[in-house]
């Protein structure tokens, strides 16, 4: 199967930012899986972060423990390394849930989204604790975003 060159497209996501190599790898994974349900799940996870100001950078990941790997991705949240999609735990063991390719890419994106949301919520809590005066405006915007969905 031939993979089209997606690197010339502009990145339209605000929460997720794909490097050109990362974007190419991500699309190659989805095309190889050839599963529309998985592709839609990934799209929904990415779309869920469109209003999150915490930057999730996705880059291609080529080597693990000195071995070359195909279709590797790694996530950096707020500029700090977060995790990769290899399914290897911090102890060097394979996570059994990551053995299924479809759930592996979905789990990778969900984990990045959860971590970014946690960082954003902690930032909001700190602002409230500091007595920030723009809490009303932020809350109003959050309510409007909910209202768009209902």
C-alpha cells in the first residue's frame, strides 16, 4: 500500500501538534490498520483537545533500546517527554493491552489527552487559588462550549 505524502498539509489541530515525520507515521499507522472505527476514535480524541491550550507534540519514534522500530510515535506534553506507543512499560515489560494494534494507537492518544487535561485542570486550580479575576470569563467560555454540544 502506498502512503501519500501528508507533510505539506498545515496542522489544523490546536491541542495536538504533529511534527511532519510524526504526522506521516500517524497516517501510515491508520492506513495500515484499515479500520474506519479506529480512525474515527483517533479523530474524536484529537478533536476533544481543540480547546486545550496545553501543547501535545507528537513526533516520530525510530529507536527503542537500540533497535529500529516501525510506526513509532512519542508524545511531549508542554515540552516534556510523556510516553510512546510501543506498549513497553517503564519496567521494560510489554503491556498486554497494547498487543492489539487498534487499541494501541487509541490508547496512545487517550493517554496524551488525559495528561494534557490534567495539566490544564491543575493550571486552572492554581489560578483560582491565586484569586485570579478572570475565572468568571473562563467559566463562561466553558459553559458556552458545553452549550454548543447540547
